[in-house]
């Protein structure tokens, strides 16, 4: 006899069918259920037929699909014990349930394995979390190859939105028809990666920012990972995420366990905005993630594009002065401050202040920064080592490697083996020493190299252990220095996941500060991660990574909708630029409580070159709308925007905060609302819309709505 269990959030429910003979399955995941059907009725309505030319019994898609039960898709568990126990038939042994979570404990007495499958549905955000803990109960070692986190989606879900990219073009999205077969992506680079990040959205074809049925999936893991989205030959659909294990990486001795990373998923009936709002709310309110240490995210100045490796006292002190004048609140000294670091080919690992550049240490600079009312931050790349370093010369055995082979350099560096206890202790001690000696409130934690030949001290594959010890290192720094904030930077956005965000407070989304590219990058970032953790910096024109020119307004207004910082050499600003930017910093400080706590709404537009989004307060009394035109408008007459993020029963004052003003060359007459404050009903703006002006390529319009 089967039993029915239900978990419900504010807007969604997930229903499981369980019996003692098999692993439980999901029979529903969608809008919140309020029906009063009996358990028997639910089982009856969901009973599957058995087609001809098939197995003689129904094959459910369980929470751990098994080849041994007749599942012909990707098995949820792949492994063996000395060539045996390669196929399983788990039976449900115990169910532990409370209001918002359930644990199914399943045992295969033949294979001598126990799988504890845990699911939690956060009530406020409707984020579903799933993980599996696999235990070896047998005497033989169990070699684990893969353990997938699987969830089915309805058969009408037929379009995928996938995430891809590269260095300086992260978080790009692409739509793919999902009709048959398997779509798969994976990263084997030892980090979340710039190009194959573990994010996936699946929906009914035609879903948009504001409408449609969609499911969002993310694996909270900072190492190798992959996913498969499969349409089975019977039409059913399944999404599977997993850590990708290298050959022989996990071998479980008797009573040892392997715990998967957590897969995070959410259902939305309100399009992509529902996905984002669920994930943003979860990150902000869950006690799993580190909260920000300050009431507000302080405005940054980062020295990288201003000085690169050329650290001179006079220049740095001038940058401190100019930063303070602009209203900047945190000064970060980037790469180049430690021994032997005059370029990227030497010094990594020698985490001692360079006496040539700083004869008396960093104390003088730190005190000067603090005297100007700013916090001091410091760049590290703790996981890396240059061959040209004292550390490598003394301890070449501390790197990840396979002794029998030559390993290619990446960024002129190797990776330190953090599972080597001596190496781990050295890195921890150097970080702890500097954080204890100086008043450092912030670490920019970089990681610029993919892992190749990631062998442990004994040459066995060790990506899994490397990530676990990275988490241990970050956690130890957090415990010893609880007021220090840490940014996850990795060649830009190559480590942006909910695994690293248990230990870090900020993500550097991209090394590209070109606002044209940033508009696209930041939009992709926003689907799963909220704006307040996204480092978004004002950079120079032309941009260092693209050579593209951009106006001051376009650069700064693009940067406002994240965690604002400055990368440009602020000592070279003209008086006019300095006055303007000081005003924009003040504007950011005024807007950041809303931007960093409000609900994000991306708007549907017919012009693919037009990106529009709003941030709205919880009570819908205030909203900020950003409209960016990235290329020439597709049509002569611009479209209307339908502003459904406002309260239809409230009246709003519409105020243009800032814009790049077109000339008569592209527009003879502007809409009247651009030049005067107007009062408009929220329902009117939602149903009749707001007529846009003609806009330049790479221009932006910022509008504030305030209820009266």
C-alpha cells in the first residue's frame, strides 16, 4: 500500500508517493495544493498504465532512479564494490517528516548500501533543497562514480534556458527546445567555471520574464559538476544534477559516507521573475548563508585597474584621498603588495609584505585609509603558487599534481594542495597573521586557474577534497575573524554558487567593467543571485577588457544596481567628472536600501536590444526602473513598457532620476512625462503602459516611482 506525503510552501507544493518496496517518487510539484482528496483518491488518479512492449510492471521515476528497477535513463547511482553491487534495488526503511522537510531512509540489503534522501521546502521562498547521504554497510570498499540528485518535471515542460559564457562574458543565456533525448552540460575545471555554471531553467515553451510555468535548478557546489535534462522514451522528463567525480576519487570503506552537495530548485507560475524572487528571498533570509556584516554594503575602490602591480606610496595615498572625496567607504589594495610580486609570473604563495614597496609594512597605508573614514581590504589568491616563489622552491610537493607527468601552467601558476595538512596550515597561518596584524575588514579572495592533474599527495584525484578543504579554510577564517568580509572572485564570476556563498559575502561577477557587457552579465547573474552580493564597478573608458568607449552616465548608472565599486584611477578624473561621480555615490547610498532588499522584476520587451528591470519595495510604495538601450532600436517608434510591479490601487509620482539625453538627430519630440513630474495610477501604468522615448545605443534611463 502506498502512502502520500506533501510539503507545502507559500505558493507551491510537492507530493511524494512512498511504499516499502521502492524508493519514493514525486507525483506532483507545482502550485500550492488546497484540495481535500483522500490519500486513496490521489493514488488512484496518479496510477500509471503499463504499455505493451515494455516491462510488465510500472517503473516509477524515483528520487534515486535505479537501473535495477528498470529505469533506462541515467541511473541515479553508479558505482561498484569489487565489480559487484553495481545495480541496486533499494527499499524504504524509514520516513522522518516534519512540517517542511522529509527524510527517506532506504536500504539495499544485497548491495549493503544505505541512501538517506533529504528534501526541505522553505516555506517563505518556496526553495526546495535536496541532498543524499550514501553509506557503505558492507565489508568491501564501494567505488562511487556518480550520485545524482534527480527531480521530475511535467511532460509539458519543453524548453530549456541554459547558462554559458567565458571570461569577461559570464552568465549568458540561451533557449533550447527540449523535445527528446538528453541535454547535458558539465565542468571539470575544479571550480564552478565561467562557461558551464550549474544553473538551469526548464519551462513551458514561450515562458518569459513575467509569465509562464518554469522550474529553476542550481547545484550549490564549487568544484566539478554537471547536469542532465532528459526526455525518456516514454515522454516523461527528469532533471539530474551531481558533483562530477574523477575516476577513483571516492571509495567508501565500511560505514563511510558520501554526502552530495545540495541541489536547490524552485517552481514558479509567474515566469522567470518568480525564480529570481524565490532564490533572492532564500539567500537573504536563510541562516545557512553568511549575512552581511554592515547595515549597508559599503562603496568600494579597488586598485587593480588603477595601478596594477606598480605600488608606489605617493600614488596610493593620492588614490586614498580622491576616493574619500567621492564618498567611497572601503579601499581595497589588489595584487602586487607581497614579496616578489612585480607581475603575474612570480610571488604567489609568499604571503609576506614586500619590504621594497612597503618598508614599514602595510600599517601606514592602513592607518591612512582608516583616517579618511574608509575600511581597508586586501587581495589574496591563497590557493595558488607560482613556480617562481620561495614557497615552491622550498615545498614543490605542496602542489596538486601527478608526479609521473608534467603539468601545464595556468596563469603562470599551479594550485596548492589544501588537503596537505602542512600546506593548509601554512596558508591559514599567513592569512591569520596578516588579518591579526592589520586592521583589515575585507578580503578579495581570488582564484584564477582551472585545476588540471589535480592529484593529492599520493597522486589520487582530489578535486572533491580540495573543495572541502577550501570550505574548511574559509570557515576557519570566518570563525577567527568574524568581522572580516570575503569576496568570491575567480577570474571574474567563475565561482558563483550557493556552496561558496555559505562562507563569502560578495561575488565578483566579471573582470569586465564595460557597461555594455555588464548589462548582459548582470541580467544573467540576477536569475539566481541578488544584486547586493554582486560586485559592480565603475571602470574607465575605454574599458580595459574590450576597448569600448562609454559615457560616464552609462558606466555609473549600470553600476548602481549591484554592490557599487570603482576600478578607474580616480586621481585622473576631471573636476567635472569628480563632481558628477560624487553626486552618483550619494545617489547610490540613498537607493541602496531599496536595491539591496527589494524585489527584482525584469520586464518583457519586444526589442531584444532593450533591457528593462525594476526593484520594488515590499510594500510597493517605491520602485526604481532601469531602462537600457544596448544597440539601435529595432523600430522607429519605441514600445510601451507595462509596469505590473506596482500596486494597481496606488497612485505614483513618476520622476526621471537620470538619463542620457537624445538630440534632435534621433527624436523631434519627447514624451511629456520625461520633463515633468506626473501622478499616475498603478493600474494605468500596468494596463496602458508607459511610452518610451527614442534612445541612443548604450544609453540608460532611470525612473523612480513613489506612492502618494
